[in-house]
């Protein structure tokens, strides 16, 4: 009795439901090279780690612009008085 692999675990050319299987027969036989072995949590965590530096840099950029605008507004206010 061999371990059955669900068709949903087989790798596809494009990671979507419509993508062609890389090698469906080998996947269903249990060859791990043609199977998706990572869970959803791991995939989401890896993609989040990729973009966390970009989000941080964007936040620092916005912070610098806001700080510059506040200093500029203070200078204008002092010029009016």
C-alpha cells in the first residue's frame, strides 16, 4: 500500500489552478521533486520577508518628507511673526 499524493500538491508551470503540471505522474507516485512541500504559512512568511525592507524604506522616506514639511512650516510661521 503506497502513500497517495493529492493532485493539489503537484507542482505546476504557473502556480495557479490553470497551470500545466510539471510531471503529474511522477508527482502522484510520490517523487518529492515534483511536489509542493511548503505550507501556506511558510510561503506567506517568505514573501512578507522579501517586502519588509521595502516597506521600511518607504516608511522612512515618508517620515523624512513629513519632518522636512514640518520644519518648513515652522520657518514660514516664524517669518510671519
